[in-house]
C-alpha cells in the first residue's frame, strides 16, 4: 500500500503564495503518476497538475503559469508551488498516487484565498 500525507495548506491573501507538500510512503512503483487535485464547495473534484515518475508535468488551464508541480523521487515527496493565488483557487487540495495497479488519495489540505 501507499500512504499519502499532505501539508502546507492555509489561509493567504489574493496574490500570495503557498507551497503544498505530499509525502508518500509504502510500496512505490517504478512507474507511477502523482498529482494534485482540488475540490471546491459545490464543485467537482478537478485535476490541478500531475507528473509521472519520469516525464513532463501536465497542468489544468486555470493554473498554467501560476502553479508549478515538482517531485523529489529520492524523498518520495510531491510539491505544488502556488503563486499569484486567486480566491477561486480556494479548495481542498488532494494528493494522488496512481500506478498500473493502484490508486491512492491523501486526506486533503485546505487552501483558502481571501480577497
């Protein structure tokens, strides 16, 4: 199994920045994709950004140019650097791990952007 623990959420003013972290532990497959999803109140959960273990990152259109996903494979940690935050970025952010056999989610971390 894989365990995912997110951290770094909080309250920030519009235009500010936050850095989310996701620490993964357990049976990490060689080939996998990790990503960040978010779910705002009354909205569907949506992809924010994802990144395979060896490849290029993918970003949802609303965050392109503002967010950067990265991963430290040696530390089994996924990051999301969020800059120029907007109130519409307010959501619970979830870390995701996906392999050919398994799909795991973290517990989520709240990000609130005030205007």
